[in-house]
C-alpha cells in the first residue's frame, strides 16, 4: 500500500511488479492480493431466503447475509485449518470501557454543558498513564445522546490543556451554555450507567436442536431430548450448572424456583460470562405444541445456534423457519461423524454490519477447541454488531437521551446553588493547581471522590458487570502484531527508510545506512546526501529518492545493482556530488512524489513542485527482467529510461498524494491529492480535477490517502484528523468520475490522531507518537491498542519497521525525590503517572531501538523475499518474539495522596470483609483473586473456561511474587522472561499497586 504523509514525514513504498515477474515476486504478489486488495465477499453475500412447509407452501421470507466460506479462495490446505491472524474479539471492552478502566478510582474532572442545539452533554477528562507504559495521556469522553466519543490527547508538562480545546478536538465548538465542572463524587455512578448503555459485557445465546427433516420452528422446539452428538456439542460449548442457587451470570433464567429448568450450559470466555439457553433444557410441555416457554427465551436472544442433524444433502435450516423479530444471527452447526468435524454456516439479518472473523474455506473444523473458540468469537462479535442496527441503536439513543437529560436537570440546580471559587472553572485548564485558601477543602473532596470511585469499581467488578480481568486472559496467545527486535541501541535520527531484501535502507542524520539484523550497519551515502523520501523497487532494479529541501530538492534514480556493487566492493561511499547524473529532469524544487503500487504495465511517478504535478513514466520492457537489469553497465544512467508525459496545475500545493489505477489503464488513471480542506481526484490524461471529499472542520491534519481495490474496483481510504473514511471510486465516464457517496462507503474514528496509517488486510494500523491502534479494514472495529513510547514509523513496504524508546533503569531515588517535589493534590502522583524520560533525565537514559512486525504475521501467509539481502550472506533464522522486560517503578506519594491511598485501602477491606490487621501480599492477592470468581463455588461445581482464562489465577500469584508475564505464547519465552533484555521489546509491562486493578495490556 502506498503511504504519503504530511510534509516532513516519510513516504513508505510498495514493490511495483510487472506481470511477467509477478510469479517470481512473492512480496509484490502478497501486497497486491492481500494488502492492496480486500473483499467483503469473505463475509458472505445477501440472499433472499424463503421457507415453505411440507406441502410446499411459502411460510416466510427474509433477506440474510449468508457466510459459508469463500468459494473463490485457494483451498490447498487441510480442511479445518486456517491462519488465525484475524480471529479476534472486536471492540473488546477492555479497550472500549474507558470510564471504568481509566477514570474510576482516580482523580478526574467532569463537566456539564449544552451545545448550540440545546442538547445537554457531559465531558470527562483524566490525566493517566497509558496502561502504565510510562506514557502520560489525557483520556477524554464526551457523553451525548448520539453516543460517546473518546479521544486521547498528548500530555505536555509545559503546556496546559483547556476544556475548550478538548471539545474543539471533538468538533464541538459552539455552545448554548459553556461547560461547568461537577464536583459531586456521586456523578461517577451516573456516568458509569451511561457507559453501560454501550452493551452488556456478558452474553446469552440460544441453542436450538433440530432433527433431520424438521422444517418448522414448532417441530424444532418440540424436541424433548437431543442426540449423543448434540450432547457432545453442548459439553464443548461449556459446563452444565445447576440453576437453583446459581450466583453467576444467569442470562434471564430463574435461579430460585426452577421455573426455567433445573440446569443449563455456562462458560467464561476471555473475561465474558456466557449463558446458553438450550432448547432441550428449558421446560417442555406436551400440551403446548408451540412450546411458548422455550420460545420466550430463545426467541428473545439476538444470536441463536442451530444444531441440525442429518447429511449435507438433507434439507438445510433457513432463518425464515423461525418466527422471531428479535433474533438477528443464526449459526448453523452440523456434525460429521465420519471425520469427527464440525461445519459452520452463519446467517445474519441484512441490516447487521459486517463482523468477523470470516469463515475459512471450506468452513470445516477438525480441531474441536479451535472450533469452539472461533464460534464464541464469531457470536460475541455478531451480537455487538447487531446492536448497531437501527432497531437497537435507536432504542439506545432514546435511552441515552433520557438519562442525560434527567442527569442534566438534577445537576444544574446544584451548580447554581454552589457559589464558590472552584465552581467558576468553566473553561479552566484541566487539572490545575487549586488556590492555597481552598487546597485543604479540595484535598478532602478528592479523597472522598477517589474513595467512592474505587468502591464503585470494586463493586462493579465483584458483581460481574465489568471485564476487569479481561487483559489477563489472553497473554499467552501470540498476536499477529507482536514485534521483533531488529536493531538495538540505534543512535541516529531516522528521516525515512525502505526495506531492501532482508535489510533496511535508512536515511539518517549521518547519511544513508544499510542495516541488517545482527550485522554492523554499512554506509551507502554520506551525510551530504539528505534523502527525505525513498522507494526501493527490487523487481525494477531501481532506487528512487527525493533529496534535500526547498529549491535544491530533486528526485534521484539509481540502479540497485550499482549500489549493491559499491557495497560489496567497498569502492566508494557516494556523496551528493557523485549523483549529478542520477537527477531526474524537471524535478527541481519538488516537495513530494508518489508512485503507482498496483498492477500495471508501466511505472508512473507523480512529482509535486509547489502547485504543479509532473507526470513521469517508465515503460516496462518484457525482455528485461530484474536479473538481466542487474547485469547492465553501471555507466548506463537509469534517468534515460524515464519519460516526461505532462504537467498538471493545481490550485494549491498538495500535502498528500496517491495514484489510483483505472480498470483499463487507458486514460482512466487518477491522482488523489489533498490540500486545504479537501481531497480531489485528478485525471492523469486530461488534468481535470474533481472534488472527492470536503472536510468539515476548522483545522485539518491530513494523514494519508491509501488506494485499495475491492474486487478489482478502486477505492480510497481517506485519513485526516481522527477520521478514516472509505470512498469507492468508479472509473471515469465521459471525462468525469462517479464519486458520489454509495452504500459501500463507510468511516470510523481513531482514538488518537495518527501521523501515519498502514493497511495490511485484514488490518489497518494507525501510528501515533506513543501507540499503535489496530483495527479491521472492513468495519473499522478496534482489535487492539499497543502502547509504544516515543514511536516513529520507519518503513512499511513489506514488513513494518518502527523506532521506539526503551527505558534504561537508573537511580530510583532521584526519580522518587523529583516526582515527590512536583506532586500536587490536583496532578497525578507517581503511582498514577509514572515518570517519563523527559521529566527525569537523571533517572532515565533514553535509547532507541528498531523493531519489526512481519507482514506474514499480519496477512497470514508466508512471504519470500524477491532478492536476498544486499549485505553479506548469512544464515537466516526465525526470530522468536522476545519476552517482556521488567521495568522498575518508583513509588512516590505526597501526603495527601498517601491519605487517599489509606482511605481507599480501608474501604476495600470493609467491602471484602477483611480483617484490619496487615495481610501479606500473597494472601491479599489470593483473596482479591477469589472475590470475583463466583463460579468457583464448590456447591456449583467446576466451571470450565478457556485455557487462557484458567491462567488468571496463576497470573495473580506470579505477580505477587514479583514476576512479570510475557505476551508470548512460547513456553521457553515464558520460562526465561526474567532473563530477557530490557531493550528486546518496546511493550513494557505495567506495574501492580495495592489500589489498582490488574492490567496486563
């Protein structure tokens, strides 16, 4: 995928691959088929389903999206196996329930106001450490009737952040009444209720047993018992629990009088409690043919599993057989006794947004545990997606509107009554210093505020209404975005880079270096040549680079074979003055360029010189391969192979550019440019410009325009501010493109403004200064947020390379003293905001490492390099992801914070019924571990959860003994995590405190 950033940022590249070489270039093939192209057909197609009775009369009909595995996918693998890179819970509560995670139990500020349309809103702001990764950030939540908006803003110790600037970042600039701060501690209860409207963290799914040949819901609900294979399937889903006296999540079932049966199926999956409404376990009535009691529960479930007996040739289940206006998703399961496998088919009501994971092709599972995990992830994601349909979203909006208005009416009279100095901070700075005259009063208020918040957080966790331990349930699963250390202690500033075989060609402040894992760097060009943007095109034997700045900027082209020969023979380190013959004509003064990265018969280069676009092409000679090109004489300049086509004038200099290939390549290629407040499409043949999208915002930060191809048709991902928008681009018709919004368009918002975006289907990754936000391309749903201090994306043509800080522990005493002296009642203390290297240079010696995320892990298929590394040959071994390195944390509390801690600790002991005498850490951890685990009651029997869930208890004990957990699933890595180097991985573990809940991510 191409990436064109704002001025001053890098431009990554893809490998351009001509058709005759496509089979030889697996990197380009992978980029073209998996990164640049995506298809929503992997998620099924909408069909009209009609059900009829035994006589053939039509009963009901409905439009459903049917997922049965992609028929067009290559099936050269064993049925039942697939690459599990895209099996994730989407929008996991641990990453989306911000108020519970970041706000409760900590000092934060809440504001109330009304917008220009007189609709009330609430704003919550907290300055917290991002997952205890030594990255302080402002987390902000805007509560409105349309839903919640959440953003992260960077923290600066020298620049305060005002409420007005936060609301402006959320596109709320006009008010009917300006925001005023709320000081009541009880507001935390009300805001937690607002957050719970996003959906339950626990789920109830229906399970319907259908015999072979049953075509109506009355017949299916009338099955008194199930078969042996059905019982095995139920045992695979969860454990049989006795309902009477059950204290866990009950999913609407009666746990006192056995009116809904005596037993049911229950499980815990990745922190979520799940109760199954099994048709054969619900009360059966011989007199009632419709089995109303069973339909009352299963018919009101959003998701239902249908287990159907019979062969594949027998009549299959259709959703139209079930009379329910509430059930939106059906999962059809069939069991094959011959090969002991399960086949899965998903039916989703047409209005349900796309959700993953996509079914494998064929959708047959021989590994039963993998099938269970896949089904549960699919069903949980499906129920969350259903809540976004108009049926549920409108109800949620009405509920939010009612709650917010009611809360506003309750709060405003109290705000008018209170007339003190604290209340007048309407557009105040966030977390300011309070006046000395009111400091004691403010300290007492904060102590009560924290005490109530921590008690509320504990109560919510024990009650089972929050996934407090969700992060601990998957730390042994190897995630596709796990990074590998590529180069430790890299001392130079990186300007831009691109991959070259197994190596990385990097432009730094000391010149151009070639870096390979485990080998010394090699100087390629000296520091007189300042490269600001580069593309390494291995299959074309070309290096394209933009050098210098201002009027002296040029585009240079080199033969890779010549550069490689200079490296191998060590004859010369080229300087700026040795590159005169490599200058591309007419490119003087350029500030940006872009190349086409998709299939085609020619290389197209568009160079931006102020408000002019220069179109240059390089024809591909079928008789010339990359091998023969490398044998050309070094005296032959590649500049002669480029041909000037035309010049196109724009109204303003472009900030972002991307080339879009037309379906024919004949007069229908386009250029997407971004400037001022708009994205435009420019016809390469005629130079005519057409408006693609206008940004309605006071300030616009253009990030990228990424060309993607859905089923061969061009589209664009437009990234600006917090927004990523997909627009389908139709080919030019009579001189103008059809760029009107269509049903295929969608958009989503990032939690933090990125400076770079990388698309690696099925993922899209946003890079900020301290985090990587990972979402799915097809629906924009969040799957993970990785905190990486001082992050800089370096290259993303094939593997993703980035630079990040690794803290080297220093003197903890000096850190403690410094933080203690700067703490105040209204600024986070050391245990809330661990010290960053910027604020304590004496305690931390910052160093930068280069890391790599293999593209093969993201896209789920192996990648072979088209060319070997230009450095000396070596044996390439697979790098095992390095374990997490421990990081010492200083505990420094001011007097007021210590009082708050003691109050919170005493409150927790009272709620848990603990004694007043001191409790050792191990016992405390064990008691804290046992409190929320209601399913471990011996009277209820042992309840099974996933393997990762079962590790929770041991993780508590490990932390109590001072050990740190690794996110790697490698047993050797887990066993040797204490021996890992601190610079081996940028993702540092969090530190546990007595008053904090566990947070492994």
